[in-house]
C-alpha cells in the first residue's frame, strides 16, 4: 500500500500541476487565434484521447507531466501558416506564453482554498516527542497534565498547548487522548526546539528547526527555556535537525548568540521553546475565509520563496541554492508529495498548491526555453521592431534547456544526499 500511495501521489501531483500550466498555454493560445496541435497529459506512447477544433487531446503512458504543442513554435514546422505561433502579433504571443504562469498561480489559490475548507486532524511528526510516546495521526488530544485542550477555535487550541508545555518546563507530561472512541494516556517527554532561521555573523548552527540535546556539553535539563540555554548568551549547542516530515536529520554541534525564549504560541526567529511535536487539528474554514486566505497565501508563498532563494544565493553559509538547505528537484518533490499524501487530503492539496506556485515562479525566470525566456525574445523583438531569426532563437532555447538540465541534475544529487 505504501508503494502504491507513493507512486499515485507523485504521479498525480506532477500531472495536475504541469497539466494546469500547459492547459493555460493551450486555452489562451486558442482564444487569441494561435493553433494548438496537441495537448497531452503524460509523455511517451499515446494511450487514447480525442480530436476537436484541429487539436488532438491525448493521455500518454508516462504520468510525469504533460505538454501543449503550439503550431509553428519549431522553425520549419508549419511556422508560415496564418494561425502559427510566430505569425501571431507580439501581444498574442505574449498572452499565450504568460498563460501558463498565470494559471499556476490561480490554481494554487484554488488548492489553498480547498485545503482550508477541509477539517484537519491532529498530526504527529515521525520521531518527535508525541510520536515516540505512541500517538499517531488522527489521535485527538483532550488534555495535557490535566489542562483541557479545546478542539476549536485554533487560537484557543494552540494557546492551551503552549500553556501546558510552558508549565511543564521540560518535565514529562501526561497526555490524555482519544483514539477510535477510546480514551488513552501517554507520557510524553517534551523536546527543546530552536527555530534557527536568522543566524548572526559568528553563529555556526545549521538553519532550520533544531532539536537541542545538550548545552555546553551537558544534557538538556529542565526549567524555563531561556534559562536552559542562558537567554541571550553565547552557548555551544548540540542536537539534530528536524526534517520536513518530522524525522531525525543530521546531527550538529555549533555556537549561537542571542537566542530568546518564545513568549508566544509560534516559534519566531532564533527562539527556543519546549515542544511536544503536535500539529493540532483544525475545523474547516468558511467559504469566504478560505477564498480570501487561499489567495493571500499565494502571495505570501511567492514572497517567502523569492526571499529564500535570494538568501540562499547571497549567503555562502547557507550552502547555496544546490546545498543542503537549497532547492529541491524531482526526488525532493516526490518525497514531499509522499509525505503530504500520508498526512491527509488537506496537506496533499496544500502541497499541490505550493508546487504550483514554485512551477509558476520557475517558468517566470528570464532563462531561455522557460516561459520567461520566450517572453524576453518577444520584448527584444518589440524593442528592435524586428523579429529575431527563428533558427537563432531555437538554438538559444536549446542551450537554455541544456543549462536547466545540468542544474536539475545538480539539485537532484542534493536531493539524494538528503534522503
């Protein structure tokens, strides 16, 4: 069942996200009078489909994406016919090119909206404190050390967890939870978690969520988190990186200065707090909240992604774009899709939205072969008032494709090293 879920979740994500992008090209090209020879989901041998309005719609064997083949985009392939791509005006070509990116962002908003409408059950990261104590996704925690945990609203749930773990100060807590209608109890040992996302110039800790296991060579004790790590002082910490799916990542030892104890529910930059490893469940939002917050999240995701890439590219300490904290390629996307599918529909649909935003941003880059690179040629043509030689443009796009493949291979090696 695990292998089947992995294959289906990865294939569905790739076909949906890339299919939406390519359908954007297809439908807008048709609207502005550019011919479309074929729109296909998948690659390889054709399994079936139908034809209408001079376009063949296909389902192909390999479910790893899709494509829209616009008439005349390849030099010499009917590029002189009236409805071919290069016979269209510049604004019509620009519209057909931009459509894929626009469709990706619009579709991401729909995904985030649907995910917000769905109720979210509690989740427990593999290898984290609550999971080690026996709790599993879907278990409903009703009390921590006798402090009731309300099911809603989410702010009250989060506040109750924060109050209970803060009061325990690192001591084991008794968690009361319900599984399949039966009340159960578990003893959970909280972990000291550090959000290291804004390192100082002389700090040597890795970026990300870090589980602290020792401070200045001594095992983590108990007490307020600010006193355990000596709030604001420079300390040597050891532990391990918490991976994206909640597992135990690479071990580390390093120094940091300016760490503060968290004073609110969510961990901020360079804040430390006791955590149980619980992602509380939430009831679904109403339609208006889901709609507005879904498209707000598209903007926030875009901004955070761009800021993250700039940070990776400009900060040698981060390891760079292809380093351990860098971009993910096909292997990383497959791992993310599999993890999200195991967490439930809301997580999986949100992940589809995140990948859709990422694909839109990638294609917006002014790199030959990508949509941004093709749009750049339309801009050059506008400024020169003369079309670039089709063969020259095709060669530049081929070089761009080769460059993209080399970068993708480098990122994939990084993906594999992080497995």
